C-alpha cells in the first residue's frame, strides 16, 4: 500500500484542507494518507479552537486514513523543530512513501536547492541570523534573510528572500531540511496553495477561506457562520463541540491560570521556561504590573515589539502555562526526535496501515497512553489536562475523566 504523509493542524479543517488532501493523493498516487497533527496547542502558540479528538474526526471524514499526534514538545516550537518532529514521525512509521505540503509557490525545485545547502548548516548561518536579530528583525525574517543570502547557484538571492517570506514556503523548506538531515527516502511533493492567503482575515468570494478567517467567523457568530467554508462533517462536529461546552477555545479561556502562574513566579523561575529569552522574564513582570485589564490579549499587546512577534510571545506564554523548561525543549533533546507514534484515529484503510507498521515502525506505536511511559508523552497528557480544564464544564462529576481523557479514550475510528 502506497502512503503519502501530510503535516497539519486543522484549526479547524476547512475546504482548503480538503483540496490539499485531494492534491496529496493525486500528486503522490497514494492509496492512503497519514496525517501528523498537533494536539491541543499549536505551532503559533495558540490553543486549538476545538480539541484534538474532534479535529481527528474532521481529518478522517475529509480523507485522511491515519492520524498521529505531534508531541507538544515539538508542536509548540519554531518552524525548524516543528518540522523536524513531524517529519521524523512520518519517517519512523516505515510506511510513508511521500510527503506533500502546501506552498504559495508550488516550486519544489527551488526549495529543494536551498534545503540542500541549509541541511548541513553552513558556516556563518547562525552568525548572520544573530546579526539580523541585533538589527531588530524578527526571527522568521532573520532566518529568511540569512537563508536567502546562502542561496545556491540557480536561485537568485532576491528571489529566494521573496520565496521564504511566505509562511507555507518557509515551513515547507524546513520539511525538506528535515528530510535531508534524517536521510529519509520519503519523496517530497508540494501542492500550490489556492484561494485565500495564509493570514487573510476575511473570506473572499469563493468557498475557500483561510483558517484565520474561519476562526474569526466562528468566534464572532458560531458554527453556522463558517458553513460556506467547511465540509459538512466539519460543520456537524463544530456544532457538537459548541453544544457540549468544548468550544470555542481561545487564549482568554486560559487567562486566569496563565496570569496566576506568571504573576507568582520569580524572574529566576521564569527564566528557566522555554522561549523566555534575552531578559523577557523582566519585561513580562513589568508588563504584568501595569496591565490595564487581566487578559491575555492585553498582555500580548504590552509585550509585543518589532523584535518579538506575536507568535514568539504566544509560544512563550504556552510554555509558561504548561511549565515547559528550556531543558525539556533544548535542541539537544529535540534533535533525538519523538519517542513514539501516538495514534489518534484511523479508517479501515488506516487500520491496514497500522498492521503494516507493526513490522516496519522504528518507534513504539501507542494506541492508549495508559500502556506506555515516556517523558514527552507526560507533557502531552499534561497539555491535554490544562486544555480540558478551560472547557465550559457542563458536568462537574466527570471533570477528572475529561482532564485525563488520554487515559480513557481509544483512537477515533471512522
């Protein structure tokens, strides 16, 4: 059986994601789609608008056959480590033949040429990034500029810079670098992004809107507002999650625990947390003392500068909320790769893949966390508990079961 991998967040799954799944099958000629999906907290540091189980259902209804969870230690990271963790999982299944990612350019060749240079981390790359950071650039802009300056023959530096300024192209480059570093035989493919731009805040005239626009509609007016832009199965799942108090999830639901944790930690304690860099612990403490109102949005606005993007700061706040230390998220630890293949859901085709993985996988396949122990998995379980505590609790008697649903619930089957 031929399988193509996709790396997703589905926050939530919309019509553009269905197009990507269909294109992934078409371009790869695959019989099955294996998705690596972030759990309750995402790469930009945000809580997902609905939980991972609901998003797994969306994925399976839309055409994925097997969904695995990207450990939170990788999910809430800059693009380099997010990509490395996700690609590592696909590589270690032993069943994935290709990886298809969306890109603005649809140009795999130019991205591949740049990736081959950066995979060995050329001398001077980190120094150039550091120089650009000192000059006030954000990390994504600094990385894109430094990478473009090293563009190989056949790729103009100006063209490379323009290419890497676009978020899907940049993330795709990191997938390609990860494949190179892993020595993986997985074939990379790219599907050109269609319809709305990545951050487009309002829907356009067609049936494809960005996830940003869909979330805004959902937060403002509920599931029916997003109906033109999501598949019927997604809409039904969104209605259920709203009705049962599990959605919509957003940062303000976490304001009380987050602000409590941040306000009761000394600077030396905050400094130990992942992404609290360059004295940000002191900036955070000052901002907390001057907040005009106790909200996460107000705190982010107080912290944001040209140097510190909203994404960087959201990841920092997520790590503070979840108590992720620099040691737990150090490059040395992340470079070892994820320690297991956590299965969130599957179809009948995915079940056949699972049987094949029992022979080919080079990591333990975990169906229920209660049967397996690993430091990264402990972080996943803690992240799910923190996420569930922010639900609208309609039945207080079941709170412990909701918090520790990872222990009780089997993978989703469609």
